[in-house]
């Protein structure tokens, strides 16, 4: 067996730490916008499921404004015209398409979303 010299660092360890750091960096950039998008989707779902929203009589414009305010609160890149709201009977028909740019310093990737409510559209 060979004895290791004091102060010598294994190249494999450095490579492992670099890869681990890159994965952690990616997750810190990728996950928060995805969580915000899912919260927005749940907000869309509330208009057809939550009794508090179903008992109110809201116009399509009011629903659009409420969803736009939620998108601004969650810092999502959604413009008001991207939120399409219609009404069929008691249910609201809501469609939103958007993409979130994720800057990874080396490149930019995009998370694309096409949300439809009710989900069976």
C-alpha cells in the first residue's frame, strides 16, 4: 500500500464536488419558478372547484384580473392577454400559455406551460 502525501487532494474528489455544485445550482434556478407555476395552476383550478369561488358570480374580466394579479404576485412572465377566460354553464374555461426563461449562466433554458382548466379540455 502507498501512503498518501500530506496535503494532496484527489482529482476525483474535486470533480465530484464540482458536479455536485453544478447540480445544486441548477436545482436552485429550476425549482422555484416551477413551484410558482404550479401554484398559479392551483389558483386556476380554484375557480371551478372551490365553493367560495363557485358561489360568487364573477365576469370573465374579473377572473382574468384576479389571475393576472396572482401571476404578478408569483413573478410569472404572464401578460393579461395570455389569460383567456370563457364561461360554460357554471364552469370557467381558462387557458394560459407561457414560458419562463431560466438563466444558467452558460445557457438559457425555457420552462413551457400550457395550462387549461377544466383539465379535460
